[in-house]
């Protein structure tokens, strides 16, 4: 007993002489007592926890720049074709070949490049694609040759298509369900701001310092996009299904830090998926499994119809303006070397303002009515309004009809881009979205080609073709049967069900 008392007294005296020992003991004791109050076991819970902050803001800025920079590379054709026609004495067939190659390469490679992001990662592919598109733009401006220009447009179309598809998947994977529609919205806003600025830039540049400087100047946002992507986080859902636990943990903590969320009161226990599920990544044919097939096919046909109209209008409106043509009661003037007037540029710019209004009205409609109703109303409206192109009351009337079509087409496009990545699991999300996008661009190829081939030959046949395709789009929207507004994203699909249906 004497020994125990002496030890106790010695301990008390030691604490009095070394107060830091007591303090450290208390800290350790408190640390052991204060256990995390809540356990986070899923990415959906984690994304709800961190809310909206710098992580999402960086993503949405990237989305805007991706939409802006990539669509600039596509729409530049519609603005500079009248100048290239005169500069290189282009034939109608070569003009059609340029558009066909841009949108054809977009359609052919969009799904392939998007699939790579299911295998190798979202952010990595976004940066690589952007570098390639920038290099192609520099070559197009530097080499004054129509065949080199054609080749660079093929490269541009190929990689732009993949970029947009990958970003749509990436954007929904880093947001909670309340805010995930803002990723596609930001990209769509960027793409329609192009319509405004590219025409204003064309008005200021094309008639002054020429088309080559025009290409260089409009490519500057590509540089900004690459720099912003360098600060973006990797997709946590991709890391989850690729079995990269250490990288996932680091990414989750970085996202929380960027959003100013302290994780101390929480125990984050999100483990990566086992190797058997990792093998699903990029399994392209699995997008047609029974649980996915109906939505994939319906949305693919809807994209086909929508982008047929979108790119058809991109080519049709400048042609109608430059040829001073109204309606289908007669043929437009023959293929000539006419430049767009200042008034024409203002009308093209106005179409961009209409598209921006459409995006934000669509966002409100999706929030209130849901994705499905919004897609059905807008696609049905496009089919009905297309009938107005058959009538030739005046040039102003036709312009008004085209503006209404642009409004409905942009709203429909926004709703579909919001819905598509929400319906598929992470392992095949980019592959599926890339396929839908590719189908849409095949529609774009058909739309632009039909305008070039039929506009000067049979306008009534052209508009009839437009109408039939839009009716098909409306029917496809009725086949779509899944409302994704409040759905939690899936990361993988049911393997036993897959095996039982093969």
C-alpha cells in the first residue's frame, strides 16, 4: 500500500510540475470520447452533405467553356462559308462536303471517344480532347488550303463530339440531385452564347482582318477551358467504379475542402466497387440490355430529330438570309457569292438570345413539371411549328417561324441533355450518352446535307422532310417512360439480370 500511495503522490506532483502532460492527456481523452456523430456510406449522401461550392462552380465554368469553345468550332462553318466560297471558289458540293465531314466525324467518333472516359476517366479525356481541338484550329488558320481546312474540320468534329458527351456525364457525377441539372444547363448556355458572339465577332472581324484571324480569335476560349480543367476534381463516381480507393478518398476530401465543409463530425466510409463490377466499365453493348434499351433507343431517336433541326437551322437561316429567299412558293436565287449583310448578322445574333431564353424557361419547366413532360411538349411543338415554313407571308414571317423553332429546339435539347446522363449507371454512362449524341449528330449530318441538296432545288420537299423527322421525334418522346428528376444515380447495373437476358 505504501508503494501505491507513493506512486500516486509522485504522479500528482509530476502533473503539477508539467501541466502540458495533463493538457495532452485531456486532449487524447476528449478525442477518444468525441466520436463522429454520423456515418456517410454512399456518394449520394456525401454530395448532399457538402452541398454546392467551389467544386461545382469550377465544373459549371468548365461546362460553359466546353459548350462555348466546342460549339464555336462547329458553328464557325455557317459564318465563314460565304467567305470561303469566294476565297477558294468553292462549289456547292465542296461546301456540302465540309459540313458533312464536320458533323459526320462528330457522329462517327463521339461514342467511341466518350466510351474511353468510362475506361480511362472523365477529366483526363476532357483535357486531351481540348488540346487536340486547339491544335486543329491553329493548323486550319495557319495553312491557306481548302483540303487542309477540310482535314482539320474532321479532327475538330471527332473530338468535340466526345468532349460534350463526357462533360454531361461528369457534371451530374459531382452534384447532388437538386443541382445536377445545372451542369448541362451551363454547357448549353455556353453553346448558345456562341451564336450571339460568333456573329458579332464575324461582323467585326470577317470584313476587316479576314477569316484566318477570325478562327484564331474564336479559339482563345479553348485555352481557358484547358486551364480551368487543370483545377477541376476527378469524378468521384468514376473513381468508385474503377476501384481506386486511395484516389477516391483524396478526391472526396478535396471536394469537401473546396466547398468549405468540415468532415470532422462525420465518418466517411465509401468503399470502391469490387473488380467484377469494374469490368462493366465501357461495356458498350450493355447499354442495350433490357433494363436500359427502351430509354436509350427513345432518347437516341429524340436526339436524332432534335439535332437534325438544330443543325438544319444553323445552315438554313444564313442561306435564307443571303439568298433573300422567302418560303417554298418558288426557288431561291441560284448559288452565288453573296456575303451576309449587317442586318443578317443582327438576325443571327437575335437567334442566340432566343436560345438563351429557351434554356432558362426549360430549366423552370423541368423543375416544376419534370423532364418527361418538358421533352414531350417541346418536341411536339417543334413538329407543329415546322408546318409554318410552308407558308410565305413575308420574309419577316419566315424569320419569326424559325425563331420559334429555335426556341423550342433549344428547350427540347436542354431537357434531353439533362435527362440522358441521369438514366444510365456510371460504368456505362459516357458510352450511352456518347451513343445518343452520335445518333443526334447523324441527324445533324442528314439535316445539313438535306438543306444543301434541296434548298436550291425543291424547298417544299426540304420542309416536308423536316416535318416528318420532327414527328418521329415526338413519337420517340412518348416512348420514353422514366422520369429522372428525383432519381438517385446508379453506379453499376445488376449483373445477374444481365446474364439472364443474354
